[in-house]
């Protein structure tokens, strides 16, 4: 267990041994709470895990059920927006002030938007790390004045937060997931119980449309976990493991963080939150409760690699036609055989391809055999990177060339976390007949000097439901 010395009294403070000397040398970690970020979606047990973290009085967060005050998220958004003052004009009041809006700012501008002025014409405003640390130091000091025992802070966090915070301060990340087939049942049961919509489901959505949005969120959480799984400050907690062996999960969390946890005994809030008769009955619900067969089939087709990666077994009967994933992990795709433009190169990394972009039009051709357009509804791309304004897909059939009339463009914002971009091919009028070749334009940027690094893990061809 790692300790901070303060007035000669030991106080738990996460990883490092910090002393008064550290403060004198400018190490201000001693003044800041160590964040514990719970990353995952709804109906995954996140509220119960937050309550578990709160059983140690040194962990600070608002004890207002369902524990969704996100101070660190707000600070990170503010510090990030200060780096892009040209984007202020695209903010709307709900996007800026709605506490449940977890993305950055408002919708992206038109794909042809270019910042109007060079950076040197903006006022000096400090970099992201400086702003975030200053805000967090102030927040931490205020909390410690109220409770001297406070040493940690817990928050339900979006996927993008941990990669942004880690370069600025120590933090722990707990990836919290659940079998997506059970999430489907649980979300719909909860919406019915409250007579409302939510969890990415809107009025008029079909079951498969709801499953699709839920599946994309599941993939994104899993992909970020897979990227972090070897980090000593990262832990995977599956809902099923928590439900069936809470004591073991408590031991794992305590081993990583140094927390002293005890079982939560306040059941009143959770009874209102629950949709199964007890916690054991909430595991593997999809095998006992009604769920449309087409939903199970669709979820397993689009999520089969991600579900298997985190230990969920698939139904044998639905794996006849899984969604095809073109992986750029070692041994999956020979990067040397991919045609690409002269504006960049692809290099092999441990689990992805690294794009070294050096011009405004970097693209690669994807290794696919000809296929009927009607068989594929969308392409999903798993990417992260420091450069880019737009990602594009071009396609052609026999006796046709690549053209702007047969292309889809989606905006991209450089980010440190893995995100899944959706290219909706089926809605394009020229997505028809036989497709013989696909070209993917990666990390294209309107901003000079058009140089930077991006990462691509896979491209997935998603069929119709």
C-alpha cells in the first residue's frame, strides 16, 4: 500500500510515496485526489460498483443516487475547449450545459471548415495539462478542507476521459462491462418500468436498431480496455463476476488501488434500479427470458470478436455468417501488400497499424473480394490519432473508377482513445450492384502541415439485420 506523509502522519494516497520534500521540489501530486474512473455503459452494474467504492470513506464523490456527478469530465471538457477557441461558435446551450452530454462540445462543423486564423493570433491561455491540473488541484484542496481523509475520487467516466487524464496525473481505470444480450433485456425492462426511452433507444426504433447502437458502445469500451489491459492501473470488472463473487471483485479492486472496501448494505436504491428478482437472476438472463432471436443473432454477428475477447460465449448456430473484420493486428493483414498513396505509410505495431501521415490525401485500399452492395449496410472503423478532420470511404464496381459521387465522408476529431466511426453505406444512392474495390482515406486534415500519426485497429463490414 502506497503512502503520503503529511505532518508526519501516514495517509493513503495511491501509488507513490510523497513527502513534504516532494512539494518543495514542485511535485504537486500530493495535493490532488487520485481519480478512479469507472468506464462502461448503462445497466452494467456501474451504480453498484460506485457504491462499493464509496464504502471506503477516503473515496470522494457525490452520494446522490445514481452517482452521476462528473466533475472531472466537466473539467477535462473545459480544458479541452480552451485549446480550440475556433470551435466555440458551434456550441449550443444544451451541449455545453447538459450534464448528461458526455461528448466534446457540439456537433462538428462542415467537413470543409478550416480555422479562420493561425494559432499565434489567439490569446495565450495555457495548455490542456496545465488547466486540468490547476482545476483538479483546486477541487481536491476544497474537498480535503472538508474531509482530511479524502485521498481518492470516483466517477462514472466516458471512454475518452482516462487517456486524457493519465498524462496529467495518476489515475485508476476500471472497465465495467456486461454480456450485451443481458444489457438488451435489462435496458428494455428498465425503460418499461419507468415508462420512458433512453440507453440510445428512441421512439420508433426497432429492436435491432437499438441493439446496433448498444453494440457500438460495447465495442468501443472493449477496444479501449484491450488497449489498456496490461497497465497496472487498469482493471476489467464484468457484471457477471461482480454478481456471482462480489468478494473476489472487492479483493481485485483493493489490490490495485489500496482501498479498504466492504459490502454495500443499502438496498433501497438498488431495488428501485433493479429489473430482476435478485442479482443472481440478472446473470445470463438472455438464456431464460424472452429475447428476439434476430437480436441475439445480430448482436453475436457484429460483436463476436469483442465478446470472445472478454470471455462471453456465443451461440453456435449464429456464427455461420459473422460480420467480417479486417484486422490490422500482426499476422492478420499483410500491410506490405496494401496499396496506399504517397502521402503516408502504414507500419505494423503490437495490435494495430500505425499511419505516418505526411500529406493531405493519405489512403489505403482494403483487401476485400467483390461482394453485392446490398449485403453490407455499414462499415465500422476503429481508430485513434493526433491528426485528422475527416475519414472517407470510396468504392467502385467493375469498369468504374473511384469518384466523388461514390464516396462517404465522416468528420473525425483527433483523440487519444479508440473510437468506432460509422460509415453508412446503405443510405448512399450509389451503393449498389457489385462492389469490387474499397478505398479508405485515413486521417485526412484540412490543416497544414498535414503531418501526424494515426492508428487503425480494424475495419468491419456490417451486414443487414
